[in-house]
C-alpha cells in the first residue's frame, strides 16, 4: 500500500493529516499495521486529554503483540475513532482512511512541517 503524499509520518510509524479546520487526524501506517498483524483491540485516550509530542497515548493489540502508538505532535484529543471499539480490524483494512485513531487540536501547528514526507518515510521503511 502506498503512503499518501498529503500526510506526514514519524519514524515510529504514525501518520498525520492536516484537516481544513486546523486539526490533525492521526493513525498508524500500513507498514505498522502489516507488521503487527490482525488487530484485536485498540485502547484510545480520553477526549480532552492533553498529549505531548512523543508520548505513548494509544495501545494497539494484535494477535502477535501489544504496541504503543506515540503522539506525533503535542495537543488536545478532540475525538477518538469509536468504531474501533467493536471493529479494530478497520485499521488493517483501511489504515489511512476509516482506520484513523484520534483527532487532535495541535499546540503548535508548525510541528506538522517537521514530520517526515511520504517519500522520506517510504525510504526509511525500505532500508
């Protein structure tokens, strides 16, 4: 699966989409979900929680292992993907779309520009 060019990425395999209203939608990459295998549970943070850049704020569990998901930017959690509670495999089938994890109001929107481009992320996962 190709990494969408309009997203930014982290070395720890999260993606970030800047929305029209200035919020950020965050998920895990196709590479990450592929490495994890079939997800069986996703533990999402509370709406209203403040997260720091690099903070473990989500846990995804698969048939292979449990893994932390880190906040790629600092901000306030505005929404979580409630559908993952009953169907965590959405992350496997559509990691860049319906499988999003959280939506944040960033503390510093400029942090988006410091994240990896799709080309850089792709190169890092192929190395």
